[in-house]
C-alpha cells in the first residue's frame, strides 16, 4: 500500500465532503429535531452517504462505460466540479447552502445528498477508482475513514460551533476551500494534458 497516496485520498475526500463547513447546516436543519434523535439522524445520514460513495466506487466504472465517458473527460469534469465547490467555500453565498428551510426530520436529502455525498465527492471517488482500479480496497478504506471523520465532526457539531464560533468556522472553511482550489486545478491540468496527448497521437 502506498501510504502517501492513501493519506492523500483521505485528505481529498475529507475536503470535498467538508464536514466542518457542514456544521452550520446540520445545526440549523436539526435544531427543530428532538435532541435525543439528533445523533441517530447524523449516523443514519453518514451511513447513507457512505453507501452512495461505495456504490459509485464499485459500479461507477460500469456506468461510465454505458455512457461512453472516458477517464480524461471524468478528470476534467471532476476538476471543474471541485473548482466550483471550492469557490463556494472561499466565497460563500450570504444565504448559505441550505436554501429553503426544511420542515420536519430530514431524510437522505439534503444531509446525505448533497451535503456529504455531493457531486464533488462522487466525482472524486470515480476519479480515484478510474485511475487505479486495482487499489479498490485502499479507496474503500479512504472512504470509510473520511466518513468516520464526518460522523465524529458532525456528531459534535453543536459543541464545535459553540467552541469555535461562526467566524472561526467560516475562516477555516475558506482555508480548506483554498486548498481544494489548488487540488481542482491540478486535476484540470492533468485532464487537459491527457487530452492534448491523445490529440497528438490521433493526429500522428
């Protein structure tokens, strides 16, 4: 096992699932829920998100083949999605990401999808598996660790929000957005490089 790439995959998945940035959203959406049920809801939503990411790790390549999508297009698309997500982290919308308020107990949407297992997380999983499919167990391990981090952070969302305060939380999220921007650019450049090399081979 290449420990550096395994750790890099964990860091990337934690960044794109953004548990710290999701703290205000989870606190706001679960405020109306009975405190005794909040932890169970968070665990349930993280499990749903984990199942979704595992599904795309196991069967995502078949979906791509059915849709005639290449690794190059996936890399470029994943870079674009990550870049857009990173921009929202660096320059958050004044109204936040939650959109319209949800009445009652949230189920699957929007907590598991798209706040945890959103387009950027799915694209990241697909990209990891498409690049090195023989390391499937490593990617599954990285997904598991990232989801465990999300569960711990979101399970302590209220305590973390009270301890750090809104300003510190927002500052940390913007810092993570800056790091994610650099990762997105690297993915875009790698995808463009593959595309240019492919054009060179075709023209030759």
